[in-house]
C-alpha cells in the first residue's frame, strides 16, 4: 500500500534552517511529480513547492521562493524540502503529496519561534 512519511519538523528560531524528508513507498515514486503543501494554524492548505519526477523542473510559491529548495532522490524514494531563513509565517504542518493530490503523508510540524 502507498505510504508517504514526513519527518524532520521541529522547533527552530527565526532565521534558522530545517530539512524535511518524505519517505515514499507503494508506488512508482520516480514517475510522479511531488508536492509540498502546508497548513498554518487556523488557515487552509497552501501549496509550497513541486518537483517533476526526473527533478528536471521545480516550482515554488512566492512566499518561499529564494528560501526553500525542493529536491528528491529517486534511488531512495525520498523527497526533501530544505528550508532556510525561516520566518514565523512558515510555522505550519507540512505535508508530502503526490501529483494530483491523490496520496498524502501524515504531516510534520514546523514551529518557528524564539
């Protein structure tokens, strides 16, 4: 069965960095564009970033462009999100999602606070 398991979320200070990981199984990971989505407290889901199956193209929300980097290792069936210069507005639960929003992970909490 399909599984997406996020990890790496924790408390970090403003300006700090964090790398999230998403371990995928149960589907042909390399064939899928993968997406990071987040949900801040009291808000709806926000699309953050996407990467094509071969990692040939990436895209970012304006709110994170220049600070976040999406990547993947298809040999390890793993998706990553490197987050630098974190801001309080980045505090959210981050979800790993397949293209088409068919498969979702359980989410990992990122807290940005002094």
